[in-house]
């Protein structure tokens, strides 16, 4: 299921990548390329380059690279279909889907989003201007929320009326929103009398947005003294899944990426409180416990998670569920030690400096769990000491690093007065029994290659893996083989037809040259080749080497040096054969001819004619 490949190709071809990236990055034309500060890592000197002709970008700092679709996915953290759809909308391209119902489903979700957008604005204006919203405005002022906060988070007010929203939006009329869309969006329902009724009444509303900023639902808080449960949330529907949605992620995502850390708390006001305290990287679950789907979403943005739950038994018990996710998703998890009885929203108002401190001093997750076990144990008796030490050791057994495990065991031994060797035996037994956690996400959980963004980390790792396949050291960045490959990618007519892949020593560059020979054009290569190769090719396409472009002399010199280095390797091979005693007259004549031709080429300062003479000697062996 997905979008037809032909339509994806049409979107790529129709998209002006410079126009798209310029909405996020200030680009300046330099020669035939565009340059700017990379949006994916902090830098002061521009290393981000865009090739408008090929529709690709590359950062020479963090190695991020890709096309317009990749860029939109990375910068907005959108999925592949969403990025394609947004670019298609810019170009007026109608998309076709591989599953007949998928296009209809997306159209339906689009209508729900439009309905929610109208509702967000209606509720927001009601809070700002309506007389009946006076108590809500007063409550917000008491909580320390000024008009800027209200507008930033688009807070709203649902009046104490049965169908105020439905009536004002014209639900059910011929020219307005249908009752089905209104209901499917979670905005209302049809009551027993058959009348459309609003879902939220007499509640302060916190609109919930997806990571791209589209509204998906609401969290409604009753005012102090009001009737009903404290919070009421939108019901799950086609655009809202409380087990996946995280409140505040749309505002916090850039700060999360910049810090490499996300703070997870429990409530809407906690998120706003963190932001008021100058910590704008907090998100919250929406009326549900943290789920594995939440963790999967967060792992796309940061590898470190700080848990900032209320310091009561429920909050701390929720934190312990991370024991099975920390290893599965290769996360670094810490726990903020909040004061007893305080939540982040309250602490942000009463003592914002302390809130910042508990985040910066967050305790490593393993330390937190060990402290909980030992803190609740009776260490005044020998039996209590041994029991607590063994329980803590069983937690340590989950850690994959043996050295770290042993350091923890020594610490537990000191605190419990239990022999470290006894604790090591407990760990060994626990590890023999196997971990009590789910396996790492497998192949079924991995995204399809066509749906993977070429981000700052993935490309570098993939390229490195390919680069070191058969070579212990990677090629230097300005190696002559890279220069020839640059010509093959940017000015292929400048590459002598006699050049073959075997003349490249480094596997990465040899593979790149082979790919250029294999694929009919660059577009096909970028779409179908291995990730490591496509990352390198994008880098070559945006690297506007003015010294090579248009300089016939330098191009020929580069070809000559490539041949010379290839001849050096051939000569070394032949000389090794001669030393083994397997030399015959033909081998000795070949060694002498190569040496003579190489000397002439070097003395001629890389004259093309001398290079071609050397080429004739290399041809039999290539």
C-alpha cells in the first residue's frame, strides 16, 4: 500500500527543491549551487549545499542528504506519504494510491482535519472574546498564563451549551460540514433524540496537534468546582490515537532534536509549565499511560528520554515500564527527581529554577530503579540486606555491558554489605535464564527502504559500512578517485571511456563508478541504489568543484593521476610475483615497461598523451 511510484517521480520532478528548503533555510547562490546553514545541526559556517538541477541537498558537516521529499520528512518529521502529498499539493499533482481505498481514506482524514481546524479556531476565539469565558480567563491568569501563552497554545473554551459549536459551524446544512464528519472528528455525536450535540461543554480546551502541526483532538479540563471528571479527551478516531499522540511535540520537536533529549510528563499544563521555565522540549501523554508506540515516536527525535512524572507511586510505577523499552530501542533513560507532591506545572510557577535543576540532574534510569529497591528495603537486618542486594542485582543483570554491570554490583555490595561475588552469581543466574524483556524490534518493524529518510545519522553509518567493506581505512575526502567520480557524476563526457572500475582502489568509489555505469541515469541511481552510494552521490552533486568544472587541463591531469596510481598498484603486484621466484621474461619486460611509462608520465607533468601510453600497458590487466 502506498502512492504509485510514477506519481512520486512526478512530484520529485515538479518540485523546486530550492523553494522548499528556502522556507526553512536562508540559501545563497554560490556558483551553480545554493548554500546555507544546515537545519539539522548547529553551525556558524555554511556547510549545507543544494543542487537545484538534480534536486538534491547535502551537508558536508553532518552528512545529511536527500531530495525534497527527504528534506520535508526530516525537517517536519513527517512520514513518506505525508511528505509526498504536501509536495504534490504545491505542484497541483493528483496522486494515485496502490490500494483503491487508501486515497479515499486520506481524503476522509483530510476532511476531519479541516473540521478540527475550524473547531480549534472557534473555541480559541470563544476563550479570547466571549463573556461566558470570563471564569476560564480568570482561572488561566491564576495559573500564570497570559494572553501570549493562550495564543501560542491555541487554548479554547467550550461553552456550557448543548450544540453551540455545531450550530455555528452549520453542521448538517447543505453547504457546510456534514454531521458524519463532525461526529467522526470527535467534535460531537447524535444524542438519543437524534439531535447533533457537542462533545465538550463548560471546559477549558487544550488542542492536540500531530508533529506536523495538524490538529487531531482536544483535551478538556473542567474548571475548579465544575461537574464531571477533571479531564475529558477526544475519543480515538481516524486521525487521533491516544496511544500514539504526544501533546506538545509539534512545538517542542526542534528543541528536542537540538538537545538530543525529550522530557516526558503527564499533563498539558506540565508541558506549558516546562516551556514557561525555559525548557521547551517537554511532551505529555494524552490521558493515557506511556505506550510502546509513544516510545517509537520519540525515538525518531532523540535517544535520551527524561521522565518527569509526578513523584507518587503511580508516576514512579509508570517509569518502571521503561525497563523493557530501554534496551529494545537503544535509549538512554533518566528520571527527574521531582519534589514529593509536586508536578512540573506547579513547580514551574513556584520554583522554575528548581524545575530546571531536577531535569539537568536527572538520575540514570538504572540508578533510579536501584535506589527505589534499596530505598524501600529494610537494611537494618542481614536478611533484609541480602534480599535487597539480590533484587537490585537482578535489575543490573539486564544491562548489556559487563563492566557497567560490575560497577553497579560493587556499589550495591557497599550499600547492602553483601559480598560482590554473591551478587555476581545472582547476575550470572539471571542472565542464564534470559532477559525478561521483549526482543529488539525485528525486520517486521523496520521501515521499508523507500520510506527511510537520509538523515544526519543514517547516511553516515550506511556510507561508513559500505566504505569499510574490504578496506580498513576510508578514503581521504579529496582523493583523486573521488575527483574522477565527481566528473563522472557532474561532467560524464570528461571521463575517458577507457576508465574502468578496477582502476579505483577504494571500494566506496569503485562501487560508485560501477553504479554510474550500471544505471541509465542519475535519477534512477538515486532512487534505486544502496543508501551509502546515494548519500555519496548527493554529496558529489552538490559539491561544486570549480577547479574541475570546465577546466579541460585539470580534468585530464586527474585522469592521468588515476592511471598512474592504478599502475603503481599493478607494478607492486608484479614485483611481488617476481620476488616469489615466478618471474619470467614476459613479467620482467612488463615491469620494465610500466616503470618507464610511469616515469615519463610523471616527468611530463601528466601529459595526456603519456597517460594514454600508460593506459595501453594497463589495458591487458584490467
